[in-house]
């Protein structure tokens, strides 16, 4: 079974589902599954209409997507947890402390992935090697200024705000893909 990346936001209606569908496209062909959840989601709701517009504009089929509330087992079964904000990262750590070492904000992990150097450890999966390389890079980088790790929530905004959020997500997923590809 492939390793999994879990994207987490507040309601699992905007940022994390857009990240899920963008990551599925960018990580296609790699041995990685992608899912999403929300710290305060109501199980079974649909995506925000503007998020649907963004995802389907990239060719994704979102008809089966339903929101889901974050549960400890989602965190403990994921190889990598990427949150929209520091607040969600804290919520994940409180819900499943064992997942803390592999839980990052999306922006934080993008910075770490860009600076990471996989060590070619035999017998590990590409995603696990990528996460280990990012964890090692954590000690070499300066902490980010306040606010730079949070992905702005486009809720209440225009379709253009959702597109900007999706572009930001895509920019953060590119270093993840590159690191997985070089680690594997």
C-alpha cells in the first residue's frame, strides 16, 4: 500500500480539498495517496463552489468528494500531514501527538523540501525518505517570520481569491514533488 499525504484545513471545503486535487495531479505516477480532512469539518458536505470551480478547471472530477472531520486515525495513518495553518498544525498535534514529527504547514514543508537533501537510505519509500530529509533540513533553516506559514483562507472571497490560493498551494507542492522524486 502506498504512503499517504493528508492535507488539513478548517472545514475541508476550500484549502485542503483544493490541495488534495492539486497534489493528486502533481504527484500522479508516484507511489503516494492523497486525502484531506478538516479540524472543524462537518462530515458529508460538498466543496465550496469556488473551490469546485478551481479543481474542475484543472480537470479534476470532484463529484464524489465529501468533507470529513479530522480524526486521530487519519493522522496516525498518514506518512505526511500538511496543514493550511499553524493553528491546524497545533490541532493535529493535540489530536495525535505521535504524528507531530511528520506534521508541517504546507508552506513550512515547501521551504524544508527545497532545502532538503535525501540521503538514499535503502529500504525506505520515496515519501518516507522525503519526510526524513525535510526533518533533517529543519535544523538548518531559520524560523519563518510570523504569518508566512499560514495559507490564507479564501472563504468569503471572490473566485480570483480561490485561484490565488490554489496557485499558492501549487507553488508549495512543487518542492514536495521534486523531493519525493529525488528521494525515490
